[in-house]
C-alpha cells in the first residue's frame, strides 16, 4: 500500500476508534478542520511509525508542523525510512 | 465535613482581590463577567448553605466555574475543583475523599456518581441578604492521578496558589489559555487575571480552535499559555498567525527545542517562556532565554523557591507547593525538610539542566499525569487477563502516549484472536478518560516480575 493510502486508512481507523466524524479527506483539508483532535493525531503518528517505520516529526532537525492533509502526507513521503 | 475545622483567613479572599482591581473581564463565548459585578451579585440561591462547607465545583462551563471560585473562596471551607472528563466513578471517589457536602453546577442532569445535594448556579442576582459570613482560609483541592485507581486530592491555600504571581505591569495583559482553568496550569492564569484585573478569554467546549483564535485576535490577546502539546496543535493549524502575542508561555510538559524554535519563528516579537509547575509542587520557575532546560544556577538558589536534585529527581521547597493530600493519611506530600519530590528526572550538563522525563511509573500525556497502575487495574479486571504492564511511548505530538502489554490467562481459543484486544479496549474506553486508554496492546506469554514481587518497569 502506498504511503498515502496507508495514512488515509489509518486516519479512518483512528476516527472510528475515537468516535470522531471526519471531513472528506482532500489534500487541502486543514488538519484542525479534519475532525481529529491532538490525541487522535498523536495516535495516528504512533501508528504510522509502526506501519511505515518513519516518524518525520522526530527524525528531522528542522521541525516543520504541517497544516493541511497534503502537507502531512508530504512529510511522510519525503521522510527517509 | 465539619465546618468548625476551617481556619479564619488572615489574607483577603479572591473576591476581595477582584474588588481591588475590578478591571477583571472573564470573556466566555457568549458572555462576559465583569469584575465590578462580583461582590454585589451572586449565582447561588443561598450563600448560607454553602458557608463553611466542602463544595464541589461541578460546572460544565469554565465561565460558571470561574464565577463560583471567586464567590466561594473565603465562604466555603473547601473548594473541590474537578476537570470535566471525570467519570461518575472518579467523581464519586473525589466526593467521598474530600467529604463533599454539596455540589454546585450549571448542569441539571449531570451524574456525579454520589448522592449529594446539587445546587444549580443561576444567572447572577443582587445579593439581598446582608448576612456576613466569617472569612475562611478556604482549601483549594485539585485531583491528580494516583496509583490506586482513585484520584489523589492535592490541597492548596490561596496564598500558595498566588505565590508566583507578581503585580502586572501596564498595559494590563489580555490573557488567553488553552488550559481549562480547572487544571493547575489554567488555574494559575485565571488567578493572574483576577489579581491583575486583566481580561481572560475562556475557551468553550462548543468552540473550534479557529473560532477561539479569532476571538483571541479580536480581543487583542497579549499573553497566552498552554502545554507544548497545545502549542503543537496550534502550529499544525492555519490559525497561529491570527494572534500577535507579546508573551507566550509553555508549561505542564517538557518544552523541547523543536517547539521553542517553532514558536520563536512564528512569534518573533514575543517573549517565549517555559514555566516549571505541577499540581503538587506549585510554580517552580520560569525560563525565558529561548533555550530548553534551565540554568544549573537555579539548583543553588536559596530564594523563594529552592530546587535540589536528589537521585536525579527534582525536589522543590517553597510556599507555593501544595500543603497536603486530602483523605489519605498514608500519603506524604512533603518530606521531613518540606521538599516535594516532583518525580521529574533532570540531567545536569555543565551550566544547564535538562528534563529527561518522569521517574518510571508516571506518564505525561499532553500535560496530564497518568499512573500506569491505574490503567493496569482496569485491564486486569478482564477475566481473561492474567497481568498487564502499562508504559509510555514517546510521541512528538503529545509527549507520551500510553501503551499496554498483556499476558492472557491460558491459551487463546482458536478464532478468538483480536477479540480479547477489542474487549480490553472497550473496557478501558468505558472506564478511563481518553488520554489514559492505551493506544496499542501487545500480548506477551509472560510479564517479568522482580524479586520484590513488583512489575519490572523500565526507567525514564
């Protein structure tokens, strides 16, 4: 599964578990409008580390906080594994 | 509780502080509380029945909770302040331990888990009884996570809570906080606003982050506080640029270089300060040089706050620490010399000290402390679980997350893989606040026990 599809399916999983209703997952969706809160994102980042073997938030020296879903996915796609 | 136990107050109560600087404005989503209106009006039908009592502040809205705190300090013997996410079961434990006599709330149908009189707060009406009540040194009681599954109740006096607050310089700040004011970090900001006669924007459950930040921008928020996790959430939103603060404060979790640098880049004109504070230890110190950690020189200070490292753990002695635990004679908050052991592990490197995490056992999820034992007890209630071990997993968004390892009783039935896991998750979600529910469960054939009979835990 591609990085993008892995991320999208994990978002759906976390939303279901946390009983959150999420917005349609388009690249320009801002993360704060997605329906997921901080704890959901924290869980998502942990799951993605397990699944993709990457944690771009911790790995890079220059920390960059993504604001949209497209930027979030891009962070993983560019992250070395 | 027996009202005769409450001591008369020598210092002014919170309402009197507000009366001195009546500029206080608590701005909720749809309403503003003006400092000058407090004192002449009340949200309680009867102040007499609250005088000298142990009162649980059970309001849903921060706004009503804030008003109740101002009115009740000095009147009630004990103010018990509970976060919103407490389940009826945890509320019941708090109510029993703090010997709560009466609950004040804005929610008629809320389940507090215990049979107590609930008095609904109403719209403020002028105080018509001229009756004077003795000014009590009210105890302020905040729950914190305990190892037994029961919350531990930490008692403060107003004097200690105000210990780190200095007179505000002109212009009077416009404060906002991502914390709920019913947690220690938020309570500090609420009290700062009360003492300074400042404005404080209170967030509302109904309000999105974007709406809240827009409201902050419109109000000209100059001072704003939150945990590093709160700030990461803001920086991952398009709304960080809406505000132009002069003072940005972080507390409740380790402020790492990444978040300090990111805030510096976002708010180049602001003072970026990280404060060290906890419910038990009170406000320790503030660091505003933009670097993580704190100067080693603080460890030698004999000033208002004394800090010492003992076996790697930071110990704090000051008038700002809590005074005791309530309802638990077996727990000592202060050691013989009056120090609080914070359980925060500090490493000294030359002239700088760095926080390395919590002593094994206590986990910090986005500023909320979790004792693994509390989660383990819930997991262990499942009939097919033999043992469990809960620990922290580092996380760049929330600091730490909770993970669990479980040893099951007997072998798994064929075809039931996944069922036990799902049942444990359901059990935890039903019984624990969200941040305490493990994010992963790993099944192990056995979990190590030390010679002492205790679980082998990894250290911070």
